[in-house]
C-alpha cells in the first residue's frame, strides 16, 4: 500500500442526507471510498456506518478531513471515529490455564492475520504454565489472583492497561470473573470468549451442562464484557454438531476448536473497525 | 424388497456378552444383520443398540426369533422391541395457524421419504386456515381450544389418538401447551418442534427474544414432549447464521426453513427406530 | 408500506466521487437511502452498488429522479436500473419430472416469501405428473420435447416468455439442456439449479458421480444459464455432510433439500435486485 | 485406563454370521465390546467393521485372542488387524513453506489430542523457514528437492520412513508432487491435505481457480495419496462460505483454517483406526 487508508465509523439518529453529506465531504477532500457498509436500525432509528477510504493522489490532508467530518457530525448529532489503518491497535491478552486461544492468536498474529501490536500477555498462572508457547518477546506479567487480593490484582491490571497504552483487552480463556467496577472501566474495549452458545449454559462448566441437557450442537460466543456476566453484546458465535457418543471431555476438546475460531474472528473484526455497539447488541459489518 | 426386514432396538445394563448373545440368536434363527449401532453410556452403565436384520433365505420365523430374543432379554434384563419395517407407524399430525411444517411433512410423505401412515390431521383452527394444503384424503379434525374447554379438547384429542391407533403424535407448530396430564400420557410418543435453539429462548416468541439478545445464529429444536415445557429429551437441532440486518420477521421467515428440516429429520429418525430414550437425553443412531 | 420504495442497481468503471454523486442526487430529489451496498472489484476496476431508497415525505417524483440519475450515469459511464419495489417481477417456472423445487417455490410464494407474479408453469411432462401440486390458478403449459421437435419446442417456449411478459425464467429441475441459441437469448434472466457443488460433477447423474468419488459433502448450485453448460455465473451454493452409509438414492433424497433451499435463495435474491453480474461471476449483496 | 484396550478392524465378503462369530470369539476370550461400527457395502458386497474392546477382569490374553480371530478370519476370508491402543502410531510429518497445518498438529499433539509419536519432521525448506515453531525435540530433516535430485531426495525420504519406523506419513502442505513410485510405496499410509473441495480445482493454485470461477464456498480435502494426483480416497472434507468481497489472498487466509481442521480430523481418525479403505473410497466410522 503506497499511501495510507482510513476507517471511518459513525452512528447517529437516522434522517435523510447522511450518506450524501459524508460522501461529499470525503470526495471534496480528495478521498476515495473503497468500502462502505451501513445499517438503519428501524427500531431505534439510529444509523450506523463504516467507510474505508484512501486518497489515490496523495492529496488528502487528515486534519482537513477531520475538520469537515466534525462539521458534518455536528449537523447530524453523530458519534464518529477516523482511524489510520497503519496505526495498529495495541492489545493486551489475558489467559488462565488453558492457552489454546492464546496459542491460536499468537500464531495468527505472526502470520500477519491480525493487524495489532501485542502490548502484553497477562496470566494468573506463572510463565511455566505456558512453557510450550513462544511469546516472541512480548512482555509477560504474572498476576495471580486469590479471593483476598482480587481488588489489588485488578488495580495492577488496570494500571498495566494504562501504562502499556492498551486499547483492547482480550480475555482468551481468562477464567476469572471481572469485578463490576473493572468491567465497567473496560466497557466496549474488552472481548471475552465464553465456551457456550449463549444464552444457553451461562456460568461455570458449560460443556458439562450441555452434555447433561443432551443438546445436539455445542458452541462458543465472543462478546464485549459488561458488568452482567455473560450478558454483554455478542460479536460472534459458532457451533459444531456433536453426538451422544461424546463425553463432556470430548465436548471440551471439540469446543477448543470452536472457541479459537470464534475469538479470532471477533478480534479481527474489532481490529478492522467492523464491530459497532448498538445498545445491547452489535452491528458487525462483515463485508 | 422381496422379503421383510426388521428393526430391533434394545437397552439394558451393560456387561460383557450382550452383542455375542444377540448376534448369535439372530444368526441361529436365519437372520442376517444389515446394520448395527450400539452405545455404551459410561456414566449410567447402560447399553443401547439398534440392529437391522433381514433373512436372505426366507427362513426366518418372527415368532421363533421373538422367543429366542425374549430369552436373551431375560438373561440381560433388557428392554427390547422388534418391528417389521413393512408395518408403518400410524402418526397423528397437529398444527395451529402456521402450517409450513405440516406442508413439508405432507410433501415428503407423498414423495415416499417418510415411511408412515397419517392417521389424522388435527388443528385448533378450521380447515380454511389450511386451504392451500391438499390433505390427500387424510381425515381432518378441527378441535378448537379455549381457556374453558381445554380439558374437554384434550380428552377429545386423546380419544382420537386411541381410536385412530396413532402410535406417534407430531406437534407440527401446534401452539398450545399440553397439560401435564396429556404430556404424561403421550410420553415418548409425542414430538414437538420448538422454534429456538434450546435451552436458549424457551417460551413464547423465541425469535423476538433472539433478536433482542443479538445472537448471531438462530435455531430450532425437535424434542419429545414432557410435562416440563421445552425441557423434553432433544432429538435434533440445527441453526442458521443471521445478521444485524435481520428483523424479528426475517428471523421468523428463516426459522421456518430450520424448523421444517429439523422436524422432518427427527420424525424420520423416530420412524426408522433410530431414536432411543436415555434418561433425559436421547441416543440417535444416525448411521 | 404507505409509500413506494425503489431499488437502484448500478455498475461503472471505478473512480472517486461516485457515491457522493449518487447519494446527493437521491437526497436532492427527496429520497432517503434505506440500504446501500457497494463493491469495488480491484481486479476489473469496476464499481457495483445496490441502493434501496424511499421518500419519507411522499415528495419524490420518479421521473425527476430518473432524470438526475441519468445525468450522473452519463458522467460516470454507468449502467443502472431503478425499479419500484411494488412492481413485481413476472416469472416463468419450468420443471421436468421431479417437482420438489417447484413445490417449494409455490409454497414460499403463497406464504409471501417471494415477491413475484408467476406468469406460467411449463413442463415437458403432462399436468398429471404434477397432480399433487396445486398450481393456484397459474396457467400450465405442457411443452413436450423430443430429439426431433426441440427447435420447435424452444420457439414455443420463447414465444410464451414474450407473450406472458416474463422477465425471469427459473429452471426448477428442468432436465433438458437448452440450445446455445435459447441460452443466449435468456442470458442474465434464466436461473438453473444444478444438483452438484460445481465445478465438481458437471453433467448427468451428479449424485452418482459424487457417490463413486467418495466425497464427504454433497451440494447444489444455482447459476445463470449460459451457452456453456454448467459454467454460468454462480449465484448460490450450499452443501450437506454425507457418510459412507449413504447410497446414491440417499444422496438424491438429501440433495432435494439442498436444491430447494439453494434455488429459493437465489430466486429471492434475484427478485430483490441483490445479484449483479460481474463478468463470469456474480456479486450478491446479501445484507 | 487401568488395563489395555484394543481396536479391531476387519473387512470381508458379506454373509450371515460374521458379527455373531466375531462377537462370540471376543466374549469367549474375556473381552468386552466397548464400541462397534459396521458397514455393509451393498454394491461391492463387502462387510467392514471396527470394534473397540477391553477386558474388564484382566483375563484377556492377546495371543489367544489373535489365534481365535485368525480362525474366524480364515472362515470368512477376512482381512483384519488388532492393535493395542497403548501402542502409539509413529508418524512422519512433511511440510514445505507454509507451516500452519504443522503448527496446528504440533499444538494438538502437545495437548494430547493426537495419540501418536512424531518420528520426524521433514521439510524441503531449511529449519529457519519454520523458526517460529518449537519442534519439542522431534528430529528435523531438511531434504531440499530440485528437478535434478528428486529421485535421490525421495530415496532419502523413504529410507527415513523406514529407519524411523514411521507407519504414517502426513503431507502437511508439502507442496511437492510425489513420484508414482513413492506414492505407490506409501499407499494407504500417507495422508495429504489438498487445498480445495475435490474434485473441484485439482492441481496448482486452487484458491485462485476458485476465485476465478466465482464459487460461494471454498473447501479442503484430506485424502490418501495415490499415484493419481488429487484422486486418492477422500478421508475428510469441509467448506466455508465466502463472498464476492474475498480476494484470492482472503481465500488463502480462510483456507488455512479449513485445511487445519480437515487435516487434523483425518489424522485423528486414522490414528484411532476409524478409516478403512473401501476400493477408491473410504469408510470413516465417526461414532
């Protein structure tokens, strides 16, 4: 890519003229729209959009573009963000004992599938637990947690998020429930993978619950963390067929595959600016 | 098929020698095993199996086979059933206003996909509601239900089941909750289609619930009816991907497709003797 | 819908300013954009888009909108079409012996899933072949075909297409190969369902080919008809898992389900203006 | 598992009494059947089965069991194999530049998902190409291949297979075509992953072929290697939905996920004795 490109995300109350105003602003600043997706929520009457643009003749001045977009945004009461795609998200990865999601994210990141910088890896288990994983020089932090030190551990975590400039926290099978306070502070910038097809089988040991109920498909759910456990806005879900032959341990094994692909998809889409919050739900602009 | 074939289903406490005893009994009576599936439940220590057999030389005497099987069953404390495949199940179909599942079942039945006799079609709506459907001469019964006549309506229904010799009742989007008493009487011989991926979204308007929660896949569940609403043993489930663009009405439309194929599969597998109850779950011998 | 809405489809060589020009034209005529999807083909450098618009204040004059769109189109060398959604497509359905796809289309149409008028149903088999189907008053034409009368039969068919004002022909398991000439005349307005996952298993008896090859999934393909048999632009495909237990007849049965849903999806998307030709491929704006 | 268990696989011409004879032989030797799957090929009239057995009272003498099975096998003209599950398969893994399948296999192996010993890892690229992978002490062999040294390279490879006692060779995106001679020598014990949904897109650059054809799903195929390139018996296939937005590079990325799960499933099933050759096809006893 010889010149930079940008992702513009926006949402506002719906009324005629938004697309025309935004597209005209971009065009007049020398921008070219590469991708555009929009969604009119006919229940909430909000309009959400994602626009990818570049500037073929290197004529675009980001500051000027921001200025005209700010004017459009003021007219339409619009929340918006413009991000240079070259500016990679800084991401903090958290894990507990089971590190298959972490391993998968690390491998994809090294292949170039995930456009991010990994600011830090945090586990409530020591480095030895993950000895088979090569962290490629990413700083590792062991933040053990007990009933007694939870507040202190979360304070240390939050400080780490701030010190490292992390814009996103990924709970890659981090098996500790965040306090309401921490969940609130990370709202919209913390993705969790839950090992069930929500809203089925909330809480602990979902594969054992699924086995006991005799379902014929199991799944996993990636969602933004909120204070309500397992109730945050869903980003992605997927399932696989199982059979009566599968024991709870078989479900755990098959579930690892589902968890890995669901979390990595949700992470990628977040990094590409494809996921917009829409109340308790998400809009995911996949194409 | 020039000669008859049989489906043997059985379950008993697990211990060595069951397969040998059953296979030897069949062989000594001139039978040939065409298909055999088995499942050892290592939690409940029960053994379940389904065996399809024919008798290539027309030498098999069903009464003699039943006698030796009864002896084997007594030895192993076995519940068992032997059914001539030529003896078609008699099935009573129930429907309310939305008749897409009924239409699908009728079409498949006419094509020969579903080996059954339809004993009757029952609706709580009049024949006109289903005027676009050709019932092909199957008797239709309008059994309207109100808060006041529910007991009488269910009594009439149960009488119809008995008079028509119906072995199976299919609730093909019959939108009335059965009383505990009726559900109990039809235990193990009444299949319902619920329009959600259970255990998510029990109860009314599941597609609206799914939309409100923002799930990324919707599903349907075919299960045996029990007194616990939407809690019966699951026979089959399936899902389809949806997006934020889909309104509740879109989900209802897409759901019709899932419901149709989930219910028709569950019905076919029941008719072929592939579904065995195993406590609160089912064993489905698909191959 | 108290007022009409329109679907605008367009494609042109890609260059900056298209979205701004089109959106501004619509806005200035009092239109409101409800949905918009676009695709930049970075290989062919073409831009394709689909826009759904209404006019909240009933102020829109379609003739005026067409005039300004024509001016924009001239500037950008654009092919375009604007269609009032209230104007239903007229569709001619063709079938041979196996009528499961026809039955499915008729049922969906009656439910209101498919926004079209069925201009005629044509079979190379007599009405009795399809006696289980209620054609709901749609005119039926028996156009038998033999090696000798093929040219005459196709001429009769083409005349019927014209007389009935049919804009689309659906080959719903019509098992006759169209002549190059007819295929050419119906280019872009004739959808076929092929009973394999193309490009695998072209030609005759694809389920038998699939069985012989031992594939683990079977599929179906809906595509626009071209003179090259089974080579036309693909609109939709889907697959289902099979096993070694499945005989060719089992594949035929399972395939019916895949064919039905693939063809009905392709038909719906065509009717909604979601399918644009892009050389030998299609762009399908699903959301 | 306090005592050993065995996998018995067999195939023979089909006739009555096979199951009874085998099950009785096992029972009389003190064995207990844990799993049993069978398949009657009604076209070839062959019977294939897989039986998992243990011996609850530690009474089973493997040599005695082999002797009685040999007698049964002689009676029924049966090919058979009995394998102690504790005896892990020795597997040689081959790779070229793209090592995502290798990385996946190594990670699963370390988690205990794949019951095997890795005898060696062979690449036609040097160790540095795979520097991000921890080989966990498995011997690595760099066997570069050119047009001129191919025969010598294959001889070295075959010698390595023999010296390491490798029972299975896995071509984990090894991008060299094996000579007919080598393919023949490894028949039935060499699994390849092809990056298309065969029989579509044989040969080179299948994702680019798929993009050019405009298919709506892409896939991958794991198969036993034969002298006919991409024509060997298929073990497993899977697909994922793509869209017109996906470039060939996007397909390559998505394809990596499909390849990983298809190859790891095929490998696991082979290791568990679930895959039996049946002419040009396979029987896969999944449950």
